[in-house]
C-alpha cells in the first residue's frame, strides 16, 4: 500500500473509485498526457506522512506540473504521481482485524474557513502546530455524517483493506464529494499509533483504551504468524 501507483491500480481492478492519476518515473522523458485531469496534486510515489506534499503540489497547468514533478524526482528522490484533486471532505477510517474486520468511529479534518486556506493536508499543515493554528485546522470525529454515508465509507474501507491485504490494523483515507461520491485517496498499513493520533482516538471512542488497543494489535499479529 506504500506504493501509491500500484495500490491505485489494484483498487481500480476491484472497481473501487480512486482519483484519476498519472505516474511519472524518474530517468524517463517527461510526457504529459493531452487530457490531464487538472487540477492535480503531485506526490512522491512511496512516501508516508505527507512527505513531499506542499501547497505547491496542487497544479493547474502543464508548466506547473513539470516543475513539481521535477522537484519530486530531484529533491525527494522518488517517482511522482499526479492525482486528480477531488473537492470534498477528507475522512479517515481506521480498521482493526484480519479475518473479521471492525471499522472504528470515523475521523475528519476541518481545514478552516479563512480566505486562501489550504485545500488539503500538506506536510507542514499535518505536523506544524503553529501553522495549524494559523489556518484554524482541527481534527475530530465525523459524527455529523449521515448514517448511510458513514456505512458506505465503512464498506468501501473494508473492501480496500481486503484488496490491498492489510493486516492487523490500518487506516483508509478518503474524500467524500458534496454529491456523496466516495473516493479512496490512499491506504496506510501502519498509521501512527501514538495515543493522541487518529487511530487511537477512534479506538478510544469505540471503548478500546490505549493499552487494550496495543494488546489487540499484538494479539492479532501473533495469531496470524502462528498459523
């Protein structure tokens, strides 16, 4: 699941909706398709935690795309993926289990309402608390989602978890459009497990305290490897 291109190809094969995307490999001549789905977000193919993603990653024309792909190739040292920007609400779905999967309470992020606010989570926005406060960013539970939408997100996330063969625990990042369409952005097979992070917060909301969560994940892993 860390290879964003391979993961999207697998999900597409399983008829799971993902944003349109194009891969740009290092060492190859940059060839931009005639019908790029602008605006697009340019990301490194194999990085976690929004590494290499900045506000400049959102591009709207070929010249900007070429510059950002060059940055990813040269400064990050990775192949690049240009992914269709999907307008909507970002949702984080934590999943626990192997044979039987449990979807934990959904989390979301509010990106603030200030003019010029970021449209998506960048590396700086995700990890710099001063920058978060500047824009009014807040993480919390998506309790206001309609039940039907939350249930669909849970079903889609389970399908992603199975298709990508995630194990023990994982988090699926999605966007829900104003029309209710669900797009899978990526799957994280090893989301941060700090007590203050989304996965542990979702578990706590489901009645699983932090020591029990760690114990459950270890138990799932041990049971799996002992088969």
